[in-house]
């Protein structure tokens, strides 16, 4: 196609004609190649202020690091690939002795060489403490050690809990269907079986409503410019798919360090200590938190509302199965007894977990309120964000607490658009201004090869 090649070389905005790569003669199909201007015009604007995003965008900061040539990529020595440092501080967040003394395993009173997933460290001299409950103090920092082993264990635990919860829901639903489908077998439980089905369905609906409410809060925070990690300019199908996934994560109590692994391991952090290391041939990440209570509250967000409903559901199942076991025939007692034992065990587990969730939330709230009184602007901003996200409260200048809504928790901390963060006076035009295409009528067609050749001639 020499003539068409000459056309495309002479006219950058001309359509490209591509012949199908197959045997036999076929008519040529027209494929329009979008230029930078067309792509900037087609990109969706901000959902809040409807301002277009610059394209191509200006890069404000770019960190480039090369592997030193004198270091073997397969070295077994300790390597710190990235380490954060607060603004105005000369020393990094993790002092050098923390990296030098860190270990992947530690002995316990029951087992030796257990995997290290969390530790406390002295911010000054870098002393390591793997028993986080043995000491307390303001000079101590708390950090999580993320390795491939710990990620596999966390992912497997979350997947197993989701599977067991789904199996429990399906078993209870099957029991309800069986009681309706076989009226002769459950004829003596005419009132109680309908009461059980209605009450059980109501509790499941309450659990779903709580999951939707908590997912809306999290979506509002993470899709705003305050965090900005959820993309809202995509297609409605992609948006709803992501939101439904978040609702299911909330419903099945998937922990934060599993579902938010992208946020957790991203190096761009304002006040959170972070380091990426390679020690003893293993890549790992060190992620700091204010304390262990704050981490556990973030890791189990929303469970303070879902766990009581789950506990009430388990108690209902336990009492009703015990009632059926007492009044049923001998042939049906053993399956009911086996399922009742499982419900009893999960009830005890839920009671213990609910106690620790409420205890951690109470201590975390107290520490966040103290953090608001500190002189560090970054620490105060982080405390406000955590109080609004996990406790739905704001704190006035006089220390008075007040309830906030989903949008007010964002608008109070952002002066501009809540979606993109740009202020009303920030009229940032695209770097490459989009050129409007010529209007096309219903009967218009694309330019033919002969017309393109004639235009160039």
C-alpha cells in the first residue's frame, strides 16, 4: 500500500487502512488511530467538578533508583531498597539498628522459630521486642513485617473463613427449604419453623445492610481526594463490580491487610513509616503504625457492628437446633447434635473476638484523641481521618465530639472538590488541548482512500 503510506505520512490525522492478515483477497477495513488530542477528549473528567484531567500530565516528582553495579542482584546481604522519612527529619522513620536486628523468626514458650508478623522497636536505639504485650511506652513504635509467608497465611485464612461462612449460610438455607418441602417431617413444629426462618432471614438481611453501610463509608473515604485510591471515572459496570466486592469483603470480615494490600505496600505515605528490604534472600516490607490497637481497629474495621448480629444469629441457630434435638425422633438427633456442637464452638469464638474488638476500639479512640493534641500537623490529619473513618465522629476545637455524615467528613478536610482535590480557582487546562472532531451526520461515512489521495494531491 505505497499510496496509503504516503497519505498517512503526509497527514498525521488521516485514518489508517489495514489489510486483514489472512489468505485470499479481502476488502480493506478502516481502523481509526486515536491521536493524543482525541484521547484527551475521550478521557472522562472529574465526577465532582467536571474538570478535565491534563493529558499528557505533568509529573511533579519522580524517584529513580538504580541497583549499584558492585552489588550482585542475588546477594544475601541486607538491602534497603526504599525507606521513608518524615518532612523536617534528618533520620529515617526506622533507624539503622532496626534493620540490622530484624529477624524473620523468633522463639516462643511453646514453639521455636515462629514466623514474625509484628514487633515493637525503640525509636532511638532500635531495640527489637517481639512480645508486644511485655512493654509499653511512648518511645516505642509498632510495625508489621509483611513477607510472602505472612501474605500466604493471611490470604488462606481469609479464603477459608469466607468458604466456611458461605457453607454455613447454605446449610441453614437448605434446612429452611427442607422444613418447607417436607411438611410431614416437621408438622409438629408448624409455628417454630416459620419463626426460625423469618428471624434468620431478618438477621442475614441486617448483616447485609451493615456491610453495605460500612462499604459506603469506606468507598466515600477512599474515592475522595483525601485518600484517592478508588477510581470512580470508570464504567458503571466496573464501579459496581468493585463496590459489590467491597460489600462482600465487609460481609465476610476480610481483614484490611488482605484487601488493601496495594495501599499497604505503596511507598508514598505522608506520616506512616515504611521500608522495603531484602534480607537473607527474602523480600519484605516493614509498615509502621502508631500502635497495635490502631492496627487492629483498621484491620477489623466494621466488625463491631457485624459481630453482635453474627453472635445473635449463632445463638438463634443453637437454641433452635437444641429445641429440635429435644423433641425430634431418635433417628434425627445425632446430625442435629453434631451441627449444634459446631454452632456452640463458633458462638464461643465470636464472644471472645467481639470482646477484643471492643477493647481495641476503646483504647484506639483514646489514643487518637490524644494524638489530636500533638503539634505534628501530619499526625493530627491522620487522627482526624481515622476518627471519621472508623468512629464516624469529628472533634471541634474545644475538644467536643460530634457525629458526622459520609460527605461532611470529607468536605471538612478538603477545601476544593471532594473527588479530585482541586480548588475552584484551579483551572488547569490539559497540556494537549483537545480538538473537537468535525460534526458527522447520521449518513456520513469515514473518508475513503480515493478521497484521502485527492485531498493530499
